[in-house]
């Protein structure tokens, strides 16, 4: 790989980790595990990008990297299935009545 490709790969990995941290922040704010699943997915994608890169030792671990990528997609599917299960697990930040009082809506 060229030096430019290494720089771009590092930027993509940094973006994946940043997205994971972004979803962790939303999980802390809401308590909804949906965001935690997405955070785990982005972290797994970042790890798979490091493993699949052909110039980073150990060499020949591409199959393992793609298995990690499949795991990241399974995290997304699990998060969607968990969210659609119908259970209420997230905290609300404020009750709806205090966000938009009825007397100010008319």
C-alpha cells in the first residue's frame, strides 16, 4: 500500500471509532441499548479494517477480519431486533408535559 492509502485507512478507522463513541454518548443519554449495539458494530468494523490491512502484522488474517465484519453486521441486526421487540428500556429525558406545556400551544 502507498503511504497515502495508509493515511486514508487511518482516517477511516478514526471515523469508525468516532462514530462508536458518538453512539456511546447517545446510549448514556437515553439508556437505550440500541445505541450500544451500533457502537459495538462500529468498533468491530474498525478492528476488522486493521486486521484486513495487508501490511499490518500478522499477515494472512484476512479471513478473521471478514468474520469480525460479519459479527459487526450481526450486532446491527441484533440491535434492530432488540428495538422492535416492544419492551420499554430507555429512560426519558423529560416528561412530555414539561417539554411542551399545553397552555403555550394555543
